[in-house]
């Protein structure tokens, strides 16, 4: 199935790449970012630190994506992206969330990676309403799949209620 929604701990998936919902520093944090850094080991932080800064302290501006190896993870690579912080919806959040997904897929394409797992980007600490985020995430991934059917894209939710929200959005596309 080229586009699927599952419930799992994304750090356990043996895919070509998992996507990290990071912050602009790329130096780790809580949530899925913390889990990925813990499972990958300290080499991941060193690899992130070595990425060039786009501005002081900013290694990945919101909406963009960067790639590192997966180190101790079962996934070969980690694609780090930074979702928007939800500020009510009138601050370009939807466009930024779309560009996270588009840029992550683009980076995967450039590196010949096909099987990619995404977390529910921005749906945790960043406060994006899950039902709105799900439509954008899955709509963008479906568009990418239409132009490149070789991809196998997974949205990996961490809880059953979140999976149900994403599954409903997938069904409604
Ligand atoms: N596997 C899959 N999903 C997970 C996992 C996991 N192991 N752990 C948490 N989630 P969040 P954001 C889910 O807050 O909203 C970090 O501190 C979680 O339940 O991780 O984009 C960064 O450094 C939620 O549904 O990311 C940034 O500062 C989803 O992942 C900030 O949080 C995203 O929640 C980014 O916030």
C-alpha cells in the first residue's frame, strides 16, 4: 500500500528513512525528536551539530528539511523537518506544514529513498489541530505519490486516537 496510516513507535521502524518533527536548532528536544535522538544515539546529535547554520542557531528553517544517517536506528536515514507552531491558522501554518512534507519527500527522492515514515508533524507540542494537520499531511503525500508512485509512504501515529484522525482524513481524500 503506497500511503498508509499506522500506530507505532516510529523509532522501531526499519524503513529507508524516518522523518523527525524537530525544531530549528536541530539539537534535539522532547516528543518524537527526543525519542529519535535517544534511539539513534549521540552520533545523531553530532551529525546535526555539523550541519551548516542558515542563520545563527538555525540549522533548518521552519518548512525545510535536512538529512542525516540513522546511526543506531533500524531506519537507514533520518529526515529532519520543522513544522509550524500553531498560532490560530492565519500565519501561514498550512503552507508551512505542506512544505515540510513536500521537502521531506523531495530529499528522500534525491537520496533514492522510497519507504518513508512520517510522524504527526506539529500535532504535539506545536499545537496544530490534528484533524486539520492530517488533511494537509496526507493530501500532500498523496500528491507526491501521484507524481512518483515508487514511494511507499507511512504516517506513523503514536496513539490510537491520533491514528483514527489520520485514517479518517485519508479516507476522505
Ligand atoms: N513515535 C511516533 N510518534 C511519536 C513518538 C514516537 N516515538 N513520540 C511522540 N510522537 P511532537 P511537534 C508523536 O511534540 O508538535 C520537540 O521538542 C506525538 O504524540 O513530538 O512537531 C521538537 O524539538 C505527536 O502526535 O512534535 C520541537 O521543539 C507527534 O509525534 C517540538 O517538539 C508530534 O509531536 C516539535 O513539536
